[in-house]
C-alpha cells in the first residue's frame, strides 16, 4: 500500500502551539502526532518528567493538566495547548521543596528515583483533591504507578506523612 503524498504531508504537518508549563509559556512547533511528554522534554527543556513504558501503564510520565493527573505519553502536545500543565519542576517554591517532596526524602520514598516524578505528581493531585483520603484509597491510587525498586512501602509512608502534615495544618 502506497501512502498518497497529500496524506504523508498532512502527517508531517507542524503546528505552532503554546504550552503553559508551571506558569511559563513555551511557544513551540510540533507535529500533531508528537506526545506531550516528548514536547515537554525535547521542545520545552523540562526533563523532570520521565518516559517509561510509552503505553500509559507505568505512570512514570504522570503530570497534572488542568488539575487532573494524566499520563503525558498518552496525550498529544497539540491537545495540551491552552491548558495549565504542572510538572515535577513546579512542585518546589524556589529552593523550598513541597511538603510531599520533603516527605519523600525524610521517609526514603525513592530509591533509583526514576519513577519518583510520576509518583510525586500523582500524589500531589490526589492530596490536593482530598487531603483526608483514607489509607485504603491512597494505596489503591498509588498502585496505579509502578516502582521496581522500593516495594512501595516507603512511597506509601511518605505520601501518608505528607497527607497528615497537610491535614493537620
């Protein structure tokens, strides 16, 4: 089967879009088929969001788009134009780490660190929506991301500590 030249041209057509990442606008030019994770990393230089399975299974690329945790490998960059994107680079306030980031350090919630940005973004979204989330529900949510190093216990411990700190003031 031969692809018609017009169809091939359309697949390679580039679009000018602006991604708003952590409050900063990034005007970029991308093909319609470029994933959001690739655009964030390659075109915007924000490399904290990691690429794992590229199938939406591992959660390594989790970010927050318009207040919803999403797998950025499953979203096209053009779909994110005009939306508010938050990545792990936006969690700290200058040099001051977020409560969750500090909890990950204090509770040894990371080992190799590859999955950590995805867990931080998923947990941030969950705790912002429900700082009173029950342990069972928290464990269920966190089980949607994969970690191959820690066995999850310290990740759960860290998110619980952040939850309790946020809840208690």
